[in-house]
C-alpha cells in the first residue's frame, strides 16, 4: 500500500471517529470510503434487528434516494450475499452478475457498473455491508483498493456499532426523562383573575426554595398544573417530577409504591423495588389527594418530611432522600383532622406554604379567557375553522356553575368543537345541562342511559382523532360504515 493512501486512510478514520451521531457516522464512513478509492457512488446496508434483512441506511450517487426505500432479504443480491457469507465481493460488471438483485436494478436502471462490496464486521460478526461503485464498468477496483477498503471497513464497523449503541441509550434516556418530567410551566397557566395572579406570584417565589407546598382546590382547578409549574421553575427542574395519587391505589400497594421494598419483604417480592419517594430523589414528589393517605402511611411520610429519610419495606437501613414535596387535596383537611382521619402533625408539616386555587365559578372573568384558549387548541387539533362563540353560548358558559371547574370547561369545549359544523360554537353544541344531568344521581331509563353513553363515547373518540372517522372506527374496533350509521342515529354531525 503506498504511503499516500496509507496517510489518507488514517486521516479518514480519525474523521469517522470524531463523529458522534449515528447518521453522521454513516455518512462520514460512506464519503470517506468513496474518497479513498475515488468511487462515484456507494451505500451502507445494515442487518436489522430481526437478523433477516439488510436495510439501506446511507447512500450516495444518482439512485441514492430511491435505494433507501429498499430492504434486502439476507442472501439476496450482491450485498445480501456478502452479508451472509462475510466475504468481500468484487463485481466487474453488475449487470452481468447473477447475484444482482433484479428488483432494485430494474427500478434504478443501473447498468454496467463495477462494484466492490465489503462486509462490515464487529468482533467477527457481520453487521452490514459497505458498497462502493464506479458508474462505468470501464473503471475497475484494484486489488490494492480492495485491501485498503477492508482495513477501513473493519474500523468503520466499530464506529458504526458504537454510534448505534449511543443512539439507543440516548433514546432510552430521553424516553425515561419525558416519562418522569413535568410538561407545564407558569406561562401555561391562563388567567386574568387577581387571586390566581397572586398564586402564580407566590408560586414563583416558593419555587426557588425547598419548602413543602400544599395546593388546595376543588377537582379540576389546575392543582397538578400548578405543581408542575413550581417544579419546572425550581432549581430541581432537571430532576424528576413524580406524581402519585394516594386515592387511586389500595393501601397495601400504596406503601410499596411510595417506599419500595427489598427482595423477600413479603411473599412475591422477587426483587428490590424502589418507591416513588426514592425515585424522586433530586426532584419533586407530587402527592396528589393527600387526604386519602391512610393513617399508617401518614406516620411514615411524616418521617420523610421531618428527617428526609425512608425505609423500604423489609429494609433494615434508613435511606436518605433529597426530595421536595408538593401535596394537593380537594378536601378540607381541618375537617379530616377533626374526624381523626388525618394527623395534625402531618398537616402542619405539609401546610408550610398553602396555595388555594379558587373554583372557576369564583373567577368568572377567567371563563372567556379559558374558553378561547381551549377553543384555539381544539380547532387547531381538529383542523376546523371556528371563530368564537355565539352570544347565547357565551352567556351559557358564563352562567354555568362549573362543578368540574377547568377540566369540565376544557371537555365541554373539546366536545363542542367536535359537534360544531358552523364557524361559531352555538348554544346547542355545549349541552352543559346534559352534563349536569349526567353528573347527578337522577336515574334515567336504561335506553336513555345507553343512548347518552354511546353518544359521549363516540364524541370522545372523534375528539381524540381530530374528527377522523376512519381512525375513530379503528380505536372503537368497529367498521367505518357502522360508525357513520351510529353518527346519524345519535345525531352527531360528521365533520
Ligand atoms: N389556568 C389554567 N390554564 C390552562 N389550563 C388549565 C388551567 N387550569 C387548569 N387547566 C387544565 O385543566 C385540566 C385540569 O387541571 P389539573 O389536572 O391540574 O387539575 P386538578 O386540580 O389536579 O384536578 P383533579 O383534582 O381532578 O386531579 C388540565 O388539562 C389543565 O391543563
Ligand atoms: Mg389532579
């Protein structure tokens, strides 16, 4: 191998190794390989997870775009042969080689090219194929070209493998992070109400500290939204935000969920499990519906707040945790204390900074603000052109008592956008009276109940698919034609 080529080889290898992204490494390998042997085109194919197919992951030259659509079964085509046998192949004229994969060749109208296809191997295992191409069979790859490409391919395969691994870890990491993190910040809280503005101001201040926060408010008033905003504006923002709903989990499971357990702590505890308190280390734990925390766990939780330590079930050692606690409830804790359902000492520990979110009916100026906000979101999502509310609809929104608060308003608007076929939301689209009837305990006929259920169910599914009936039918696992029949029957306008 002459000096000049040797030097070039080392230079390109250094470049390949300096790239970190998977796609960048692939492109760099391909252009470097082509440059080393002055080839006009090339491709990299990698064996997929099933181990049965080769996928074009990078390509240069005239057919580069089309070729990327192809998957080659292992053993098929020149690359397939190389991948299966782990040996280099030099083809003087692709059109004359029986291995050439007709399906791709015909589409690309490739003709009379010369090609070298080299296996990409990691620790002796073939992971893919590097192809370089001269666009005319008049130019051939020399023995020396092939030798240098083989040296290059060995190193390149390692770089590709490493980049692929990084990419996977990165992806897993990102998924994990998004599952543990809070979506909302203070700017997502829509309000013009002075009380809410005051809460936001206090929230911003307390976010900077480690103080425990107690958020009080009726169901659907935005307690979790506020908790997330506080976390996101705190120095812990890059740490986890973990929420646990104390009312949604049975007592025995709740203990394990909160504090975790050691292997063998009880029958069936096959391994160690970390609890949410421990997992929230360095971040924020959101203790939702804290009034539902059973007495036995209140004691344990008090210890977390007082000493910042916890014990896993069946664990001998106390574990230190650095966690910020935000608790929320829609119950009156003073009443719970009087009824002996909530410990007074825990209450004082939680009630360091109380934030009371007023119900929607006590902040009527926010109704149009929030209604417009949700209208914008859902019209965009469902790609409809709706520009506001009719006078009667506005009045209804304003006069309604909103027992379900902002969540109810949000659902009402979502529903109205599904039902609306004009450019304004009308009174009839809101059907709030119906919601009221649904939420009270008045028994209606079985037929009527079925009718309402079906209607709500289908509207919800349409809302979720942005009005797309085919997609909705799929979710509901019914035929598209049956769905459109139901829409007529239940008087739901098809958009
Ligand atoms: N001020 C606001 N601006 C915009 N969206 C809001 C506002 N308040 C609440 N929301 C939205 O209303 C819905 C309900 O809010 P959230 O889940 O935070 O309420 P909650 O008090 O935790 O309810 P629950 O007691 O039922 O758990 C969410 O979709 C939230 O994003
Ligand atoms: Mg909540």
